[in-house]
C-alpha cells in the first residue's frame, strides 16, 4: 500500500499539486489510524494530508478517482456491452459457451495451443485481460504519453504488444474447426459475432487504458488544454457545464493579472534609480555611490464604470465581464456597474452585499433591477444614464460598455455617448459581433464608434482577457 501511495504522490506532483515528503509521511501515519477499506475515509485522509490549497481539491479528486478506481470496472462494463447484444437474442450465451466447451473436447487438436489472450477473450476472463493489457502497455511505453495526439499511437503499440490480431485469427480458426465438429450454423454465426465483439471490446479497453494513463501522467497538461479550448470558444456556444468551468478559468486569469499588478506595484513603490540625484548626494564620497536615490512614482488607479447589455444575445459575455472585473477590484479606485436592455439599472450594491456569483445571477436575471424580457434600446438606456449618472464620470474614469449595439431601429441618441466620452478618461466598447456586421441591419455601432477610444470584437474569453490586460496593466 505504501508503494501505491508513493506512486499516487508522484502523480499529484506531476500535475502541479505540491506534496512534500513530510506530507507523504503524514498520510502514512493517518492511514495507520484509519480503516483503509472505507473508500470515503481513505480519500479524506489523503486529501487532508496532501492538499494545501482549496483550488487544488478538484484536481486531487479527479486524480484520486482515476488512480484508485480500478481499471477492472471499466473492463467489466466494456465486455458486458460486447456480450449484451447476444444475450438479448434467441440464443443463450451460457448455453453457447457450454456447447463450445463440449465441442472443444471432441477436437483432434489441442485447444491449449491458443495464446493467453485468445483464451482470456474466449472465456471473458477479465482479470487475465487486465493483466495482459497492463503488461503490454508497460512494454509499449504508455507511461511516456504526453498529449491527446499520442493516444492512437500508444493504443496501437499496446495492441501490437498483445498481438490482438493474432489472437483474433486463432479464434476464427477455432470457429472453423468447431463448425466441422458439428456446431449448428446458428451457433457458429453467434460464435463469430461474439469473437468480433470481443475483439472490438479489447480495442476499446486498450484505448480507455491509454486515456486513463494520459489523465494520470499529464493531468496538468490536460487541464491547460481544456482551459485553452475554453478560451477560444465563442460565448454564444457555451453549454451549462462549460459556463461553470469557464468561471474557474476566469478566476485563474484574474488571479494571474492580480499577481502581475502586485509585482508592478512593489516596483513602483521602490521606484527607479535616480542617477542624477545619486551622483549629487555622493559628491562628498568622491563620486562613489554609497547612498542610492530612487525616483518615487505613483500610478493612479482608475475608476471604472461598466454598462452591460444583458439581453439574451450577450448575457454570457456580460456574466464573464462582471466576474472578471470584480475579481480585479483592487486595480481600480472605484467600480460602478449598470445593466440594461432598454431600461438601465445600477447593480453596484448587489456586488457589495452578495457573493459574486449570486450577484451576477441576480443582475442578469433582472428581477427587481430592470425588465430583461424586452427588446434592446441602447438609445433609451444611454439617455437614462446621461440624465441620472453623468456626474459619476470624470477624467479618471474608464467607461466600459459591453453590447452588440442592435437597437431595433430605435433612435440611438449617440449624442449621449458623445457627452459621456467628453468627460471620461476613455471609453471602451466590446462588441460580441464581428466588425463586418457593425452598422448593418439594426446595428448602430457605426453611430457610437466615433465616441469610443477603443472598440473591439469580444466573442471569447481570450479576447476579453486581452482587453482587461490593456485596462489594468
């Protein structure tokens, strides 16, 4: 058991979860006092001793299930599906196997000439199958797998090491001999169908084993691959599960930017070397720079006002924008957030009182804030902001507008945005539509664009994070 725990510890380390030698020893000591035959207790003991950060719990749980959930269960399911179709027919599988055993005893040759794999397939010996797959995978070097593109390669190498094709040929030859020995045409056809199903089940089992090995050995790479895929996927096409995972990606990106900001802030606090003042101060030392003088610089944190279109066409973009920006609150002196479809309402207080995810859901659902079940009217929303909140804008304020500018042929009232632009430090507009569609149909983006300092397409999280980088860095 200690060897298995050490192997699991190495897998955690390869996946970016730092487990010290002392923590591994703590795990051994904890398991000396706890029943390891209770899976939940065993898992909790390892998690408590090996995981130090909350964000690592998800990776630990996934790796635990991969490593400690036996491959045997996967084999049983795969081969159960292979034989299930035969059992549902007119022919009873157990009866077929009994008839095959009887016929084997009457054959002139020695059925013992079958390879270990052929015997395991014919008798559905899953324990033997698991052992053969593991040995072949080790010989094929599957533990060196690094990415998805190698799954097919290492699966084929494992199958070659097992000589699955040779075992299949042996079983087909055996079927021909049994046909000559007197098995009925129906039984022979059922046997041949069973052989092909078992061969396909073996291929699927080997691929599943290879994928499990990839997950174990390169979990960190796999997670990075998934995150990269999500970064590029359009907000329009996200599933509910991807939206949940996207929140985790947003939090990681926000933390990355906060770390960069923290480093820059420390550098700014220290300042750059002031060569002129250093030389003047050290004239009494013959020009030797004993006393260093640094230029003290202060970078003002900007204010931020967000205007988010929460109509159904851009709701996902608004969700991630609000989460991203509110994860970076220390980068701004003050943040005020507004949502609109036609009506406009402030949701700043929601974020001060509620958990960020709850606040975002309340803001997007509308409810007591605005009516979200209406047609978009940017002109009406901007005019309401101009009447009631223009005083919140000054020369330190960055205004961030997110919307597709589809105005349903209403008056755009672009002069409201012009006045806002004249007061603000800058105005940034993110539009989830391609620039080629701006100004066509009911889009009034061409009317608003002259009163922005930056107007860019924002269809996925990578584009969104690039804009946020430019705002805060």
